[in-house]
């Protein structure tokens, strides 16, 4: 019983069969009780009609007429005087002796049709205090049992028909539910094997439709992550291979050739530069790994932004060949990790410096807007092509596909910037026009 459709079918059958059985049981009891009550009321009404006739004409001739009428029907009558002496009977009196008890009012004497051979009623003849006699009415319970057997047969037939249609409905229902689930199972199996080109028809807007949509989204995301992983491995192998090639090549030159001091120092400086580049790459990869594992610690504190940015300006302006402009509203505070905030801004400013021509302008601006603090770094340099804008925060993504050493960088800087901004609960956006410049805006909310 490993198939879900079978399990669901059995579960549905048990539930529906239980409901139908309960419903038929109580319905059968209700109908049976109602039918017996109708029979008893009919029997009593028949006795009351005889009572009315006998009250008007309580003669032996009338009694004989009543007895004759009942002898031709399925019921029996016994008429007695006030002392219990039988005045007339439509059948053998011995069969009815145990029921012939003198009552004080019209009532049902016997209604236990399951065990007794007769159901019986009695109707007094005459007014209270002037009783002339009693009319006892009897009906053989064989007719009642026959009626119940007929009712049982109808219920049994209805039950089998209900079970048959229930099974048919359950088969289609369980298959209807499990069919999309089986398709989803096959789709997830394909995904587990690395095939992300799955397509699931979304035929409903319920939870199954949402699940199918989620699986398709998952496949798309996994496909994207696989591509990113392949690109990441290709990029990191390239980034590691390049400095290692330089280091190995120049180390061989230094060790195997007779070089002048000037040449030796030149090659050693190149080795040092490439070693520094490799160290920086490993540090950036380590930072990203910490961020991915949520082990990156952000130690926030309240920072006065104006003096913080002025101090940063003093650090970086010496490396700038462009005009650097700082604009910051006074008395702005931001809650952030000062080390990480400096890392964010230096990365963005370094990019602006690298991709802006000499003599151009790089701006760093900060202001308060209601409950948010805005920091903008803008330049009028090379700009970023529109097709590259959606991908610039991807790891190892470069607008400069040539990977020239003159521009440096590993393609990880902006990815780290975005992760750090998000770790502070902030947002970062970029707008750029090719050959006109780029503008990064960082927004810290709730400050």
C-alpha cells in the first residue's frame, strides 16, 4: 500500500462509508419507528371508529356486524363488557387472552412488534363513568415484520448502490488529487538528477496550483544557482590562476637567472603585488562565506555621520586624481558598524575612482529624509551599460569582460557591499547612464 492514491481512496472510503452507514442507520430507525407508529395509530383509529358505532348502537347485532367486518380484514377485534366478558371476537379468543386487561382510557396495549405476535390497542365504549364495554384491536406482527423486511431490502439496495457510486467517485477523486502530485514527484526527481527544465501545468488556483508554481520557481532558482556556481567556479579558478601564474613565473625568473638588483627588485615587487591581490581575493571570499553562513558579526553603534565622512575623506583623497566633493547635513546620526560602513563606502568610492577620468568629479552626499538616512556616491565617469545593471551585484560579475589588470578588482566588491548593506537592514540601488556616470544610493531606514 505504497501508492498515495490507494491510501487516499481507502481513507475516503472509510470516512464516506462511515457517514453513509450512520446516516442509513438513523434513517432506518426513524422510518421503522414512524411506520410502526403509523400502524399503531391506524389500528387505534380503526378501534375508535368501531367504538363510535357501538356507542350509538350497543346491540348484539351491531357487535356481530363489527366482528364480521374485522374477520374479513388483516386485523382482529375483541369486544368485551365492563366486567371483561367477551361479547364478540373475530378470531380465537385464546390468542388474545393475555392482552385483555381492563383499562381506564383509550391506549396502546402492546407495541413490541419485534418480540410479540400482536400489536394491540383498546378503546372504551361510552363516556367515563358509564362504560358499556371495550373494543380491543389486534394486528399480527407478521405484517409488520414483512413491512420491515421490505424496508430493509430497499435500504440494502440503496446501500449497495451508494457504495458502488462512492467507490467510483473515490477512484476519480483520488486520481484527480494524486495525478498532479505524481507529476510533481516526477518533476522533483528530475530536479534531484540535475534536470531543471521541468514544466508543470497549473490547472487550479488552490494549494496544488501553488505547490506546482513553487516547484517551477524552485527549478528556475536551482538552475540559476547552478549557472552561478559554474560561473563562480570558473571565475574563482581564473582569479586564483592569474596571480599564481605571475608569482610562479617571476619566482622562476628570480631564482634561475642572473639579474641585476634593479630587475630583481622589479620582479619581486610584481610578486608582492600579486600576493597582495591573492590575499585580498581570499579575504573577500572568506567574508562572503561568513555572510552566507550568517556568522558575519555586525557591531552597530551610533555614528555622527558628518565627522565620520570627513575622516573618510582624509583617508581617500590622496588616491584620487578626480575632484572629490563631500556634502553632509549636520547632526545626522546613523546606527551602523563603523568598520563595515567604511568598507562599504571605500568600495564604492574606489569603483568611482577607477572608472572616472582624471579631472572628473566624484561626489559623496548624505542627508536625512524623515525616518531614513540617504548616502549617495555619484560620478560622471564611464557609466554602466543598461544590459549590465541587473547583474553588477552578482559575484565575479564584471562589466569589463577583458579583466584588465589596470582596473584590478575581483568582481566581488559590489557583492560584498550589497551583503553588508542588507546586514544593516538597509537598501542599495544603482542608476547609470553609459558615458555619463553612475549613482549608488544607500538607504538606512528607521534611523
